[in-house]
C-alpha cells in the first residue's frame, strides 16, 4: 500500500527550481514524513552514468529521449517505488514532464510516441503534484549567466529552444491543471518561495 506522496519540480534551465528543493524537503519533514530528495536524469548509480552521457555527449534527439526514459525506469523501480511503499515522500528534481518539454517541445519529437513509452515505463505512477517554475527564457538566461559554472549541452541551447520548452511545459499544465501547479518564478527568491509555499499548502491541505 502506498502512503507516501510523489512530488516533482520542473522548469526551464535558469528558472531557479533547484534553489527551492531544500525548502520543499523541510515542508515535507514538518509534516512528520521522511523526504527523499532525488533527481532526473539520475537518482541511481546507473542513472547518474546515463546523466553524464546525455548531458554532455552529442546524440540524436530520439536517442536522448530513450536514455531519459531508461534512466527513469531504473529510478522508478529502485528509488521512487520503494520509498513511496515505506511511506516516504519523494521529491524529484524533474520527471517525465521534462521529456515532453525538452525532447518533444524543444527538439520537436512526437508526443504520442512518448505517451506510449510513459505508459510502459511508469504505467501506474504519476506525480501527486508538480510545481512548474515558469519564467521568461531571457530572464532565465540572465540567471544562468550569473552562475559561473560551465554550461551543459542543454544550457548551451539558443533562446528559441527554451521558448519551445516553456510552451510545452505550459501545455502539460493546461492538460492536467489539478496536478501541475504553475509558479511564477520571476522576481526575488523570497517572493518565489512565498508563492511556492502557498501552492504547496493548496496541493497538500
Ligand atoms: P538540471 O535538472 O537543470 O540540473 P542542473 O541544475 O544540475 O543543471 O539538468 C538536467 C538537464 O536535463 C536539463 O537541461 C533538462 C534536461 N532533461 C531533458 O532534456 N529531458 C528529461 O527528460 C530530463 C529529466 C532532463
């Protein structure tokens, strides 16, 4: 019997989602639950190896999407399902919405095919809530420039790519508004955090 909750956070690169993970983990712990914080691609030893490859090696878009789903299957079977089964809340930095946004929206792959793959990889599992940090790609690029680390393959994409990724994320939110909660990620970190806290409280009253 599953008693835990599965929460995902999404958004274009530079939208700032990762800076709010610790806040969400504390909100979960404040309810007396165990919080398992994880990420995609990655989250398992094999998944982290696949992450290295997919973030840095040039590859065909379909190959890229298949690698994302391969890493996801391992993540689901080895980390997500066991944690939920013992009653933990799982907080994942990205999940399947990212493939629909980046590979389908950004790279133009057909959504229908990946809906089928989604039902193979995680037939009975959908996030209970997804917090989508929504930000204009130009503002996201500014935030990324302020960080001094070397950009990966995705972060080097042009602004047009991120415009399409953003729209694809918003399409997912329109398709499933009860699950995908859009957070306006503009402005200061404290303002965004306040919006997130409100959305979290509404999702888990
Ligand atoms: P990200 O989550 O932004 O991590 P970091 O904050 O360390 O850069 O990096 C993961 C990248 O992988 C991001 O650019 C989005 C991309 N991605 C996809 O293209 N498809 C997917 O299905 C997933 C999970 C991620």
